[in-house]
C-alpha cells in the first residue's frame, strides 16, 4: 500500500478489469502512492511532485522561502550532522523534527544547547509505519503563539477552506495534539491575511487539486505556516467539523477525487 511501484501494479490490474473513476487516499504514508496511481490513470488529484513537496518538510520550507512567505529560521541536517552549528545560527528555543514523518512523531522542542544532542538522537531514532526516517532532520526556530489547522478543498488551484480547528497541545518538549476546538463561524475563516497565506502556500508547493490539512502558528507578527499535509486532518477533526458545520470531509475528498468542485 505504501510503495508507489507496488500500488501502481495493483492499480493497473484493477484498471484492466474495471472502470476507475478516481483515486482517494487519506493516509499520510500512502498519499505518494495514490498520487502516482492517479497520474498513471489520468485521473484528478495532486501531482506527484506536489505530494513530494509536502511530504518532505524541508522541501516545503524551501518552496515557501522561495515564494517569499513568512518562515521561521531553519536548517536541514544531513545524517550524521549533530546540529550544533545550525542551532547556534538559529538560536534557542528551537524545534527538531524528521523531514518525512507525520503525526508530530519525533518532533521535539529544545530550550538550550545542553538538550540538543538527546533531541537529535531521539528524532533520528523515531519510526512510523509506511514512512522512512533516514536521519535527515529539520531544525526550526520555535514559533510563539497558539496553533491552528485549516482543512481545505483545492480545486483547479483554488484553495477553499471550510474547517478550522484550534489545537490543544500537550506538555513540552513534545507537540502531541490533545484536543481541538472547532467553531463553524470561526472569524479566522474570514481573516484576509490567513486566507492569502493559505492560498500562497499551496501555490508555492504546486498543490492544485485535492484535500489538504495545513497547520499554522498565530505568532505576534501574524500567521506562519508549520506544514501542509496532503490529506484530511487526523484526530477526528473531520468528525468535529461534521458536528460543527455539517460538512463531511470524506465526501469533500471523494468529490475532489472524481474531479468535482465541492459546494
């Protein structure tokens, strides 16, 4: 399921016997394979290049920086780099994270130089099913402020947010999401700065079609993107959205997979 080549072989076998109308995936570890399958069949979906740009957090940072969007100071650590020099440039506190895992796995806040080595070792040793951690890490300036997520339907390049969740984060130094609050009439869904940042970020990574779950920190200087995920939100956020605003994220994603523009 997670390997694009194996997924393509399976898709080809199915397509040889059935008419395939769409490819729909909501699992972080399989979105690359799904995008390759949709492209193979000429079906709607995010391009494989766009999926690679959001699956690799360092690629996302580079794309957003090239587009001139607000970014924390960051550095990419190759396997074996202990991060000491990069951390001195960025300053403390900072955040260490693997470039290609999900669900905040291996993401650790470091407050001072004495904690860096342990955080780097822990981040490099973190594993997650279907994903690869080759030891490449991202070091980022820690951003002050509350965290939110925005689920959006992207159709022909137009990013249409419909669900905003305000996060409750667990104890430091980790970033486990302990809860979410969803208000169907959250004023941030109409905030021009946030909406412009959301659209520009999707443009920067080349994401023109499909569901996304984008995380921001609301810093004193305005919203700063944490990451874009090429899937629905986790932690039952879609269910909270359904309760709050009546929009079924699963149906939204399925309609996008069929090439339709959700209402």
